C-alpha cells in the first residue's frame, strides 16, 4: 500500500530491521533547476570556498546538496537508491525572520514486505530500504526547497548562504550544508505525519505512522498510537512532556546535559503551546544542550546529525557507526575540480588516498589482518589529517576520465586503519 503525500503537512521548514542484507545508501540529487539559469543552475562565477571546489554559484549549491547526501548515505543502509528532488524557490521571508528550507517525503507506504509495524505509514526511502525494493517506482523519494530570497534586500537583512563544506560560515551567515542535512533528515524519516493542530492521522486510509510507536506523553504515559485525535492534539502542546521513547535514542542521550524528561528519562520533543505547524512534534525540543541538528531553529553549524541517527535506528533504518570514512568525490564529474574528503581519522596522522580498478582484498603491508579493497592500488595523494581527523584534497579530473569507474579508499598506515571503499564513476 502506498500513498502520495506531497503536501504542506510534510514540508517541514524545517531497530529491528527485516530487510535483506543492505549496504550504505546512495543518495542521488535530482536538480529541478537544470536549464533554468537560476538556483542550482545559476552560472554566476564564484571562487571556491571552504573545500567546495565549485566555480559557479549553481555548482557550489549542487555540490553542497551532494555532500549532504553523501553524509546521510554513509550513515544509513539501503540497497535502493534514494532520489532527492532539489530546487531553489522564493519562500516566506522578512528582514528579521524567514523560512530557510522545507523538505518531506513524496510518498508513504504501509504493509509492505519487511515492515516492522503493520497498518503503519513509513517514509518512502525507509519503506524502500526495509522492503529491499522501490515501493513507488514512478516517483522520487524526497523533495527539498530552499529559499532563493536569502541574500536579497528585505530577506534576513545582512545574511547570506554559506556554501563551504567546513561548517565555518563568516559572521552570522547561514551554513547551507547544515540546513540541507536538517531538511534531508525530515525526508528520510525525522518527521511525524500527524496533523499537529488536530491530532488527525494521515489518510485515507487513516493509519498511525512509524513515529506514533515512539512518541510518548510523559503525563498520561500513553504512546501516540493508542490516543484519540484530541489526545494527540493535547499532547502536541504538552511542553516538556512529549518525549521520544525509542531505545536507541535513550541509550545515546548521555551526550545531553539538558532536554531529558525527568519523569521518564526520555529525550524531549518540541511541543510549544500554542502549536507551531511545521515545527511542533517533528523536532527535538529547543532546550536540548548541547544543540542538536534537528531542532526547529538553526542554532549551530555542523555536519553531524548526532541524535538523529539513533532515532533513525529506532524507526528501523539500518545505521552505520561514524568511523574512518571517505566520501564520494564532489561533484564526482570529469572535467571539473573534485573535492576528495575523509573524516574521523586520527588527528595528525597521514592519510593516503588510493585507487584501483580490480576489487580486492589485498593485505596491507605491515598491518596483520588488515586489507584494502583493491588488488592493484595506486596512491593518488597523501597528507596529514587536521586537528579533527579530517583530510581534504581538491583535484582536477580531465574530461578524458568521463565514464571511468574506480575503487577508492583512504588508508592510515601509521595506525593500520582503512576506510570504507567507494566506487565513483566520473
């Protein structure tokens, strides 16, 4: 069963998996601005910034989209491609406030093979991952809009989008990568389908969604799936007492110094009174300390979804621990400068980027029991990790490499550590 639900409800301006054996997800960005000369296709020349190698405004924007997709793709498992429609469009904005972006699932599915709960709506990408097959092949999975008015007179005066990968926007500028990660998170599963104002379920057919199995009212002790519409509406404004009861989030919540409900020990969700449509329920509470990516208001610049990952595990996404990773190169296209990036390495250690054309394994010399993923490795480059354990390397790839596929991996010889293997086709 599936239902197309692209509606204002889902545009949030914002652990048991029965699937076949899955792999890190592939997130593909569908550029809805292609051919328009605007938004993600804007040809305005710009200088590369913050490890983003793009030399036009549109390419930098598209690069950040792909970077965000690469981050979520490494964190989540799916053997079904996740297609994300992306566009710039004018959104509500004044000199002092505005909507940065909005995103949501294009469709939902229920009662599919691999569903953990029956009679329950799941976000499209999650349903596909659990089923091991696309449940709505005629449609993409997520749609994301971002505000093209930002930087224009009268819209958040004095602020601009920042398109670097390094989460270091100058002054008070808005980190585009953080905002895309947030909005993409909603489309992947960090959102309720319940009407926050009335408590009504999505339908017809009117079914609980996967969030209703974990949203708990700490005052009544009831899960949302057991409530009437009126009870859910009241719970949505029960400030400080709407909580997430999932075991994975609870186990990871020790990173917080505030935002845990004293009566239950569960992390609090955003439940202001009066209700805030598009923000209430589908975000962490603003009292969480330290700040989290999935709060309703931009409060930090980060490329770490943090507690959103165990929440994804609670709703049945297969998830991967954040370890030594190499990201797919951005933009991943021959004829352009591509940014190669690794993360979560050893600060100060030397990272070697290797590539090959024949799949491994091959024993890593001097590192018993450690293998690389290609039997004919060639060192592309090497260099020291920064203080956070990250390594960045820009490289122009000539047009002659168009269509060429390779295996790539990052290696720390000094620690005998190897990253995941990626297989880009340029």
